[in-house]
C-alpha cells in the first residue's frame, strides 16, 4: 500500500519548532530562578555592595570569555546537542552558586555558568534559525518571546519559593532538575543532521550591495557586523537596566512600596514578550529595519519622558515602553549576522551573541558610577540613549522584502532513518 509521506517534513518542522521553544524557555527560567534570591546570597556571605556588584558581573564575564567557543562546538557536535549540554551545565552552576559558602566559589560558579549560558544561547539561536529556514518566514522572535515567558516563570517560581520559605538549595535543585529534564526531552525533537546542510536563506540587501570578498572579510561587512553588535548591546543595556535598577529606582528614588517597585522589571519583561509575540509578523510585513527604528523611537521617547517627569506609574510605563521597543533587536541582529556573506557558518551569530554581553557586563558599573555621582535618575539615561543609537544604526538591518523576490527554498527533509536518531549528523 502506498503511503503519502509529504506531510512528514511539516510535522517534523513543527516538532522542531516546539523543541527550540522549549530550549528557550529553559534558558530563560534557569537563571531567573537565581536572580530574586541574590539578596539572600549577599547577606549570607556578608558582601559589601561593591564586592557584590563585581561578583554578579562574573556571569557575563564568563559568557564573554567563552562565547567564541560556541561556533566551534556547534560545528563539531551540532547546535541541538550544544544547547542541551549547556543547559544542563548552567543548571548545575546555578545550584552551586546558590549554595556557595565563599565568595570565591560564588564567583567561580557564576563565571562557569555564564560560559555555559553563552554556548546555549548561540546554539539555540543557531538551531532556531535552521528551523526558520525550513519555514520560509520569520519565526525567530517567537522563540525569544518564549524566553521572556521563561524569565517570568523562573522569577515567579523564585518569588513563590521565598514566600513559602523553601530553602535556597532545595529550590534551585528542583528548578534545575525540572528544566534540565525538559531540555533533554526537547533534544529528541530537534532537527537531525548537520547545521550547515543545504538550506538557502532569502537574499539580503547586503548581498545585493556588498558582495563578500573571496579573499576574506570585506571592510564593509566588518563594519556592518560591528553595527549589528552595537544594536544587540543596546538591547542588552535596556534589559539590564530593568533587571538591575528598576526596582531600586522605584523604591529608593520614587518611594514606591516594595510590591509596586517590583513591577518595573515585570513591566519591561512583559512588554518585551508582547513585542516578540507580534515581532515576526511586523518583520515579515515591514522588515527588520523599520521595526528596529520604530522600537528605538518608542524606547527613547517612552523612557525619556518617564525620566523627565518622574512618577511611579510613569516610570513603570517607561520601562514597559523600553521593553517593547527593544523586543526584536537581539533576534534581528543575530539573524542579520548569521546571513552575512564572507563568514563561516555560525561565525556572525557567535560574534554578535558573544559581544552583546558587553552590555550586561559594562552597564551595571556604568549606571552605578553615574548614580553615585549624579543620581540613579541620571544613570538611567542609558536607556533612552540606547534607543537613539538603534535609530541611527538600524540601516544595517534588512528592509522590507520585495514582493517579486524569490521565496527561500525549503531544506531537504530528513529521511526516516535520520529522524529516528536525535542529533544524527550526516556527512
């Protein structure tokens, strides 16, 4: 009897999309379970504010130190395996950091956790872009939206554990086990085969105007890659401002009650989730360039007005506007870098994912230094400034696709034998 297998690739693609979404969820949730319990760790180790700030910076420092290794690991083992292995090791490092009896062990655990998180970040985005190529339309922003859900979920789990007086070690061990198990299940449904298998990306405006030099990376492409890094850094600076300073600014500077002050970061992450949920449709319709420019304006105007006329409600709205404005920046920069001509597979994506973490590393001491001299309100001007920078640099992103442009071809569907083996690599 003849069996029609034409629907099998579609089902495999959908399963792979769900698997990548699960990886993004676990990546957002693991570290978010630790962040709300930082004050307990600070108190237990009797850390001064300066020492605490430097200790927390170990996480992005580890990410920067190890980020460039991700591309090599992906080419050697495949993006799905690297993403899952990084998730398991990140979860372990989070548990060690929560139970660290000394400053040295805390710094070491956060440093290694950041390194593993960087590898996971690059790998899950690389696999997400593989799935996107098979879909033939933008879906990368939906993955980052799921990451935002994971971050909210992880923070809520931590808040619940604190309210129920669950011991720190038990809480982190349980959350690590749950999300590690989810990542292992997701691995079974990721795309098989090599990450550089024959897929054709839609031709970008960069390829039309600046073909790569066969002798190496052209200066123009190098400048474009640098601009993409800066755009991604702007997104991370805004995210860090929300996670590191929103609660403190609302409570200390605007005298908001503790429960209300916590909503500043929630508003940013929640609005970012909304922006990412609708981001793919906006990108498909208007192009990455227009969406980024609009987001830059929303970020600059929204947070600028909140700082110019400081009120509790206005500031919460300002953080929400900033989160919505930068929602698609990091996915757009990663996707554009991954499609740059003249670079080996995964190189542009790895560079952007690596260097964008400078925003997480440099933003806390920068804002803190300005806050000590001129006040936190002035320090938070980095948020509207980031929006202005995005507005100026968004021209390097892809514009709206021409209606007469050829649609990208689907990747060769995996055979039944390949589909049966998770992470199977082909020659």
